[in-house]
C-alpha cells in the first residue's frame, strides 16, 4: 500500500471565510480523502506542526509527499527543506500543487526562479491532455473545464519538463504548461497547476483523479537499486594497464 | 564578439609540481588561449581574487562562464554562487568542467547531489559522439581517445540532460554521460567531463574544440526577450466575464 | 551562405481568388522573399515541376528545405519522399509549415499519424514563447497575435518534441504545441503551425522572423562528421580475448 | 492480466545448430516462459505463420508485442507492418529486441535508418543503469555483465530517446545506448539491445527481468482516452466572433 503524506500550509483556511467554507478541514483533508478512497494510506501534516510535521520518522514512512503552500513559503525552515530534498533524491515522490511553484522545496529541486504570470479574475480554465497515454492522464478526458480559477501564464521559468502531460487554456488569453514531470535523483516529481484556495478545485473529480494517478506514478519501487553510498571512489572491473 | 570568463579554483597548480608543469600559468590560461585563438574575447578569474573575480561588473560583461573547481568548492561564497545563478537564469551561458560537477553553482542549478563514481588509475578514456549534428559536436570525430584520465562512472546523479552529446568509455569497465546540455531560465549549460588536473587534457585539440563550440552555443542571443520583470501579476488580453 | 529551398504545393493560389490576392506569386514567393532579405540564398520549387522540383541536384544544393502542402499530399511521389527523407537523415534541415503536418515527408519522419483537430472560423490565435532562449525564438516577443487563423487543436499526434518553443491559444478554447523541434539522423526539423492559405500569415513579420530563425538553426554544419558509410561492421580498438 | 505476444522470425534456430542448442524451441519460447512465470498471459507468433501470426484478431488481443528479427526483415509484409504500426499508435506496447533495430516496424516508427556499428567477437558487454528509478530498471543492479555478446556501437541512428535507461560498455572499446524508450501515438516502445542468437542472453535473469519490466511498463491503460476518431474537424467551446 502506497503511503502518501499530504502537506498543507493551512493558513488561508483559518484567515479567510470563503476558503474555510470550501475546505472546512483544510485543503489537505479534501485531498487526503480522495487519496484514501483510491486505496492509498494517507497521513497529513501542516506548517504549524512541530518540524512542520515532516520529521525524519514521518518522511521515512512517506512514499509520496503532496505539497500545497502559498503565503508562508518563507516560514518553512531551510533544514526541513533540505531533509525533504534528500528524501526526494533518495526516491520519495513529490507532487507540487498550484502556488507550491514558489515553495522552497520546488525551487531547490528545479534550480530556477519558478516565476510565472498570474491574475485573479474568476476566469475559466480548460485543461488539455497532450500526452494521453501517460499514467497520470489515465481516465482523464481529452479536456475538462474548471469554471473559475486563478490564471497562471507563461513564461513559466522551470527546466524543460521530462514529460508534458497537460496544457491549460485561459479565457483571458494565456496558456500554461499545467502538468509537468521531472526526475531528480531517484525521485519522481509532478507539478500540477490548479488549486487556488478560493475555488472548489480540489473537489473536482478530474483533479482528484490526476492527483491520485500522480501519487501512484511517483511512488518509488520497493526494489530501487543503486543506494547513494555506492557513489564515490570505485575499484575497476577490468585490469587497467598502469593503473594504481 | 562573444565574451567568455574562464574561472579556475587555481590551487592544484600551486600545490602540485606535476600540475604546475602541465599548466604553468594555470588551467584557466590554457583554456583561455584556446578560446582567444578561436576569436572569443576572454577574461580570467580565480578563487583567490576579491569576490573570486566574479564581481557584478565582471558578470555583466560575461556572455559565457567556464568553471573549473575541485578541492575548494566550499570556499566559494554562497552570495557569489547566488549572483552567478541569477546571471545564468537571466541568460549567461555556463560551461562546467570535470570536477566542477561538485561545485556549488552546478549543484544549485541541477537540484541533485551530482555525485558519481571515480577512480584515479591513469586509464584510457574513449569519448563517443552520440549526437553528431549538435553544434557542440561540430568538427569532432565520431570518437577520440584521451590516453590517461581519471575515471568517472555512472550513476551520475543529474537530471536527465536536455541533450546527450558525448558518452565516455573507460578501460576499467565504466561508461559515463560526458557531454550533457541543460537549460535553466534563459541560460544554457554544458557539462563536460574530462580534465583531471594531472593530465594534459586541456591541451588536447578535440577537448579545446568542444569547449569553444560550447561557448559559441551557450552565448545568449543579443535579442533575448521576456525580461524577468515581466513575470508576476498580469492584466488580461481578452475580457474575462466576472473578472475583477 | 545558407541555401534554402522553399517548396510549395502551389494549388490553392491557382484555384482560389482570395488566396491569389494574398499571395499573387504563391506562398513560396512570399516566404522566399523574407528569407532573401535576411541573407539566405533561396530557391523555390513546386509540386508541378518535374520531379516536384526536388531533383537530386537541387537537394544536393539545399541546406534547408521549407515545406508547405495541403490538398495534394497524395500527389507527391513516394520515390521523392524517400529521396528527401534520405537527405534529411544525412543532415539537411527541414521546416514543415501548417498543413504540412499531413505531408508524406513529415509522417515518415515522425512515424505517427500526425493527426490533430481543426476548425476554420476566422478566429484569433495568440502564440506564446515557452522557450525564450531558443535560437528560433530570438527577436520574438513573449506573445503575438494572428488576428484570423484556422484553429489547430490537441491532441497533436506527434512524438514528444525534442524542444517545445511555442504554444498557441485559440479564441474558441483550444491550445496547440505550435513550434516543435525534432532531430532525425543528422537532420534538424522544425514544425511551425500557422499559415492557412486564406490569411496573410506569411506576411506577418514575427512569422517571417521565426521561419528565418529556424532556417539558420536547421542548417547543417559544414563540418558534420560520422558519414553514413561508417555504419555497419566494425573492427575493435581494444584486444578482445577470444575475439575472432 | 496483461496479454503479451512474443514474435520471432524463427529462422536461425532452424538453420544453425548452435542456436538450436541454446534455444531448442526458439527464442520466443524462452522469452515467453519468462513472461509467463512473471504472471503475463503469453502468446507466440512466428514469421512463417499465416499473416506472420499477426492477424487483426491476434493484435486485438495483444497489449504488448515483443519483436525479434534478423535475417528476414524483408520477408515481413508491408501490409502487416502497417497493421502493427496502427495498433502501436492506438496504444499497444512494443518491445524491440537486438537486431530488431533493422526491422521494418522499428524503422517506420522511428523515421530514421536505425543503423549502427557491430562486431561479432565473443566479447564482454557490461550494461549500466543510468536511470535507476525507471520502472524498467526495477530489480536490476547498477551494472551486470553478459560474458559474450555481439558488439553494437554508436552512432545509433535513432531519434533522441524519451528516456535513456541503460548504456552498454564493450570490451573492444565501444559504448551503446542499450535501453531506450519512445512514445508514438498512444503506444509505448522500448528498444533493448542484447540478444544475439548464438549466445544464451535470453536465459539471463537480468535480461528476463528487464523484458518483463518493460512489458508491464508498455501495457496500455484500460482507460486510455482520446480515441483516434476524435481527431479532425471540431466545433468550438467558446463563441468565435466572425466564426462560421
């Protein structure tokens, strides 16, 4: 059984009544429920937990980490970012949602500014599948609509994704690479654009399916080989003339 | 005229007589001469210069930065690494040589450990061209030999390269992805494996040609568009029903 | 001086008065003029020329071939398609425009159906640059508008591009991967979406700049190495114990 | 249960006693047994069957096709190649083994010559994992040895793989991109180098594991969306001013 930890900044829900009404127990609970229903073993953690809920013990028991953050990226401790990065490089999957594009953990894994354009205007987003046979696109129609979302537009300053799975169209005239995969070390990463806190996006069944597909895709194999300690100095297999 | 800054840690040449004999004025001078001969405007900088020779003024006048470091990666100041990273994301090319795989600047741009296997055994390296039409491979034969080099072996913990240009074969039984391109922000990056300090690798005409090809390839266009300040909040092109 | 051959089916211009008014000498002439102005040596060829104007002699003198076809793909002889394919694999650049997505030459090089959605509705297309440092994007703004174009929509059945340079937004709700690079053999290929015959698209300066940028990018190096005859049986460099 | 059809040219086994001793019932039987043991439902087909054993009915019941051919590529009918290609583009997985690099089906899907260097010299091949978290590499050590194999060397004239999973080292001095993934249409393709008929390669447990991993990876999802008939003319979602 794949173990997923859903991490949420969990601030908007306490500060903004609109958000609280959409996600009474926090976005992490809505996402966690969708994952549980699909057969994952789910744990949640939030910024204000001790060590942000991301202790060594929790990460050891996490196959895939889902990340939502927005207004408090700076409050995430550098030491814990480094701990999460190390786990990703060792094989833990990572799903970064929406405004998580500016989280410390996403930026250190990408190496870029991760900046983009944005506009809050209650506008329509249409999400297109451009890689229909990708595991993350299974069961997802060729396009679906989120009736109201925040706009994110190009240029999205990320390294060219390993695979581009979804592209968004926005009513106001923009496009966005909305579903992108990356590999870092032994870890698989999926960035997924939708999910502004004032909309019911994480209640959408297609969005839920994409997140559960991504969790299955990103989970490390139990037989992952090449542990990190094998790196470094190394003897030779073949005789090397003149070799020391 | 493309402006290249060749940066060298410049320690081995002062500490080790073998290295000093091969590179009497430092590896940076040998590399700089090859670039000058090919028509680049070249500047050099070393670790022990003030600000490591990488002041804002120097970087502003640098189209492509070549980086060689090994035993003193930790002495490079974090502030200057961040300054170089910003310039790369804004369009400056970066060529990382050999043991520079473990430099701070390469690691922050890759997001991974950048670890690998290695062995010093005076062994033969044969470099194969696997992308013969790539600009960096122009004038390079299908394979060439470095009679004595340090071995670098897989797994090389980097993100999957945008393009794989060269693969090395080693006498002792290993292979290595030796010529890899990446894009970060508006900047182009080339990692090139060879160049252990105790061998005359940077005197090799094929190695020099690859570095000069890479400098031409990595130089930013004078017409580079989408300045960073365009990122952020953005008005809409089309009327957005309900838009604020 | 880079030698470009602009190939046009050249049928719509003779059959449809609207097209004839926009392109009195054929689309190939409009495109050829733009290339000439930018310093390329340009030749044109059309379907009804003997051997479609693509004799061995013409191809031998062609660094980059530009292709526009639509209603007469089937009239292109298989033998000439094979001849063009062979030249691309040996290093000739190929720029495929708009409805050329269904040309025989594009389909044999891609291996897929190259199908897509489409709609003729005089609608607005906005082209976004998603790879601003790519040579093909130089001098191109972050987005530009074609006020009336045919819509092309996803899923576009091509292999995942080597590099994605442009993405289109359409008024009617679709997105499209509009600027895609591929490598096949030693040849570079660029597919560029716009250019329905009833619109003045090839008079647009941004479109012209993209095509000239692409021609410069796709031209083979004069020092292209690894001729095809080196392929096949091969002696060894190293002694092989037990080797025959 | 994933349904795999293992296709073999099945000629060497009848013509050459060495091959017959290694594979008394043909290579397809050895490969089929490994797949059955791992829980796949397996069918076999050979060149001399009617329609090469690849009838519409057989392909309809095939999730993944494994292909081994060598001396009789030309005897495979073009009509059946086209039928197999259509099935791949509609989602069937394809695993192409060793000399299948020159099969008609691989060449039409790649669009290139698929040529390479080769040498039969009973030499050692060491296969390195360069993408350890890829599903096809699960359970495979960081490197393993085939004590005697035919050499295949670069330049291997294929499009740049979507993912590079394995790289081979050969005793005689060459390297080769030995495990490569591609996507064409909705179908996933894996090329795997080893398997010269005069060696016991398909009895090797690592080779068997790689083939079974690849079959699991290449199998289409039961929920594959975007059927081909959705391609073509298309209405709009949004009102298009001036739209017809």
